[in-house]
C-alpha cells in the first residue's frame, strides 16, 4: 500500500496532484483547515475510484498538523510521499513591497511556508528514514528563485523554504529518501498578479510524479508556461 499526504490540499493543484498519484494506485490523505472542502474533494476522488481521506489541520497549529499526518499514516499504513503546498495564499495575506515590508509581514509568511514545512517533515521523515524510502516535495512560487518586488514578504519566506529544501536534499542523499523543491513560474488556475499568466493544475502536477519516480536525483524542478520544466543546481 502506498500513500501521499497533500498538505494545503485544495481544488486546484492539490486535487490535480491527488489525481496524478491516485491514478497510479496511491491512497491520498488531504490536509487543510476546512473540513467541508476536504470532504468535497474526497467525494470527487472516491467517485473516480481513488481511495482518499480528509484530515483537517491548520499548518499554523504545529501539534494539529503533526497529529493529522500521524492519523494519515495510521489510516494508510504510512506516508510514502509528502507534498507541501504553501502557494495560493495571496487571497489571505498582506502583500508588501520591499520598502513597505515589516518584520510581522515576513514572520506571518515564514510561519506558514517554512515553519509549517519543517513541522510536516518532522512528522513523517523518521518513518521514511527507517524504511529507507520516501519522497518529500515542497512547492513555492517562482519568486523564491526570481524575486518579484510586489510580493517581497512572500518571496522572502519562499526563498527560505527553497534553501532549506535544497539543504535537506543534500542531507538525505543516499538514504533512499528524496527531498525536492518545485518552483511554479505562473499563477495556478486564474491569474493573481498582473502580468503573470495562469497555468492549469493538470499542466503542473506531472512534475511531482517525475520527482517521485524518474528524477529522484534532482533537488529542484521549475515549471514555466513556455513549456520548459528544468532542474536547477
């Protein structure tokens, strides 16, 4: 039995990743704050023949997030793949330019992006190390690589997460556990930032499967709307 836990699961990228892995026989654990939305997604996946479960938790509540991942592991045997998606937050966060960014603006994003990712990783990594197998995938917008001054606080936290993931990839080399960063150089579903085009979730989700299967030596893959998907050192 194999399973993926998607933290930050929603009706766009999270659902597409769930379908990508579920179509390959994976059980799917969906984690986000809203139980009703999760139940709706579980219903969609179940109708498609994918085994899925809802495990509500707020990534800002470290204990709840840890418990949700433990519950998912209990339900599905263990968590074989963790996918952490702290993207799609622009509707619920204050976006700041560099000169207007205060410590609290960055702190909020660090809590959501970096610290949530660390908590999620600590919940599943020991079992992966023991098994000598597993995949840890973390998503940011491309501002983690190519900063956009319109979202300076989001970029700062995303860059911190990217740095941490690439270090984690190096630390885990040779253990059988893969850690990688996915940078998405587009909006997802609908355009959020003026001038930044939107990609469909289905265009992006295959990258995650590739990192789990055929590109396990890569610390990073970047999605671009021009059709390029490429690793960075």
